[in-house]
C-alpha cells in the first residue's frame, strides 16, 4: 500500500477523550526530557561544593546527557518499532526514574556522570516512543496536526522552564532535588500509560541489526561532539578530525542501511519526498533556535548584568507567545496551503532575527520581542514539518521516523551554536583592543571577570556588535529556508497531486 492510499484510509478515524487524555500523559516525558537539558544551569555551584568535580568532570556532567540522548535516538526508534512503542516507553520511564534517584543521591562526580548518562539513555527511549504513539493514536490528519502543534510548543517551553524550575528548587532544597522532580511524573506515567495507551509495533519488523547500533552511534556522537566543542572553544583541527571521523562512519552506516532488507532505517521512510524535506527543514529551524540561544542568554547576564535566576525568568517570557504559536499555525495550515504557512514561519523567524540585529547595550524589551517573534516562527516551522514527516511515514515505522526527526534536530542545534557562535566570536575578537587580556579578547565574560570598567564597557559594545552580525546571518539563512520550503514542498505537492489523480482513475 502506498503512502497516499494509507493516508486516505486513515481519514475519518477520529480520536476521542481517551486518546486526548493519553496525549496529555505523554506530554510528561517530553517536558522532563527537554527540561533535563537545562536543569543543571543553577545546580553546578552546589555540586562543585559537595562533589568537587574537576573541570573535565564538570563538562561531562553537563554534556553526557545530551551525547547519550543524541547517540541512541536512531537505535531506540528502531527498537520501539520492533518491540512495541508502549513497552519501550515504560522501560525508558523506569530507567529515567532510577537514574534520577541515582543522580540526586550521587556521592562522587563519577557516579553523577554515570547517572546522567543513564538519564540520556532513558531520554532516547522516551522521545521517539512518545512521538510514534502520537502518530498512531491520531489517525485523522487535522487532529494529528493539532496534537503535534501542542507537542512542539511544549518541547520549546520545557527547555526554558527547566532552568527556572531548577533555580526555584535550589532556593528551598539541596541540588539533588532538581533530579527528584522527575520521579513523581514518571511514576504517574508508569501507572497511566498501560491503562490509556494501546500498544503499537511493526507486525513484520525483521531481525534487529545489532552492528548498526555502534555504527549509528559512531556516526552521530563524533559529529555532535566536534561541532559543540568547536562552538565552545573555537574551530580547531582536532575537532575537525573528530567530525570527519564521524562523517566517515556515517557513510558506512548509510551504505549498510541501503543494502539490507532488515535495515535499522527503512528505505520505505524516504519514498515520499515530504519525509526528507521535513527532516531537513526541521533541522534548519533547530539551527536558528539554538544559534540564537548562544548570544541571547549571554546578553541578559553579561551585557545587562542580570543574575542567573533573573535572566532565566526573563528568558521564559517569550515562551508565553510560543505556547500559542504552534497550535495556531496548525489550525491555519489546515485551512490553507501548508507550504505557505511553513514559508511564512521562516519569514517571521527571520524578522525576529532582524529585530535582534537592532539591539543596543540597553535593549531588554527589544531583545525579548525579537526572541518572541523568532521563536513563534521557528515553532511554526517545526510543528508543521514534523507533522509532514510523520504523516508521510508508514505507521509501523513511526518511531524510526520520529528518531530521525529528533536526530536531525540535534545536528541542526549543534550546527547553529557552532556557526552563529563562530560569526559572533570573530566579530567580537576583531572589535576588542589588542592590549586587552587574552580571556577578555575571546569572550565577554572574560572581559567582565577583569573588573576593569572601561574594558567591560568596550566588551559590551563589541558583544552587541557581534550579536548584530550573527543575527543578520541568521535572518539570511532563514530567508533561504523560506525559498527552500517553496522549492521542496511545492514539488512534493505536485507529485502527491499526480499520485492522487492516478489513484482516482
């Protein structure tokens, strides 16, 4: 059965109260996984006092969660299709709860790093399983679009909420409390999911390709690691070689997937042009979202001089607009051409970047307004292209499709921080006087740390100038995304229309 006929067969199957209640329950793991990306922002000073990690251990405490999550998404998506998405979700929830308790009561840096790695493994099972279940529960196109719109808004809000919630918890409890907040939600998930959510899996999955597991990790992890380290420490030959090694392993991985009938990534996923287009456009949106975060958070703290908690609370403000943007965009897309709405989302996000390019050294409201506009545009794109990719994928491959979407998002986010960060760093360094200390010439926090008022003032001006250039680069890239949307989705719509005509006759 082709994608066109399967999509037609699914129309008319409306989800009821049971499915929507189950959907609300499935939002819990989404919020927790996205919150755990930022939940340590305030906890590190307390962890330093209690566990005394080295600088390298501190970096791994931060990063191992994201690396484990990114490296195992493809594997877990394929596994969910084979053993059942609900079963994998429950296993992941149990692992996430156990790892949260272990992290909360860690007695050494090594124990905390191991617990964070287990959290990442659990997160990798939760993300594709929940999105795959959404694809199966909502078979009506309109309902599924609405659900994925809410999903996208919740995911964007969860990252901002994580840092604020951790700050609130740390005002009243010890640092381990930021992990224990996961446990009640996961227990609720373990109780309600078996009651509300039916099981879905591929009826003919084939053998599990175990060799593809290390190949997929060997492809994803070096690339993500190399890009993120380049964003944090500058472009370096060592990081370039790490990325190149990952790309080489990725080439072998792709060759294996194309040559096997029981491949981890089924060739069926790419039969519809919309699937690959959805992944690419979603990655571009993630590029812009994470790239902007590179300098907006620094602006609040180092330019405006806010404390960490105050900066986190202000950064939460744009999320209020984002929560309504995705459901509104999906409702509009159901009444008009989806391509136009996705294109408009890219243009709106570019306008937000253009607003950021106008900020000065005292432009809080301009910054927040620009971030709100940009985030609304990006979430609009993410919601609609995610729905496009999932709806074109065969239902039995829904978890694999979701894992590819999320892996592309990880790549896009890492690239955004690296490339827009590189533009900002280059402009900042060029504006700083050569007589300034090396740390001050590299970053604005380095200039602030000197305590020299005149140098800090110059550094703030240089940083704002660098943010303006990076914002213009981001706006140009998003406008290119609008053109790419028209090129890819118009062509896909024409092909789909021809297929529909053939099926009709």
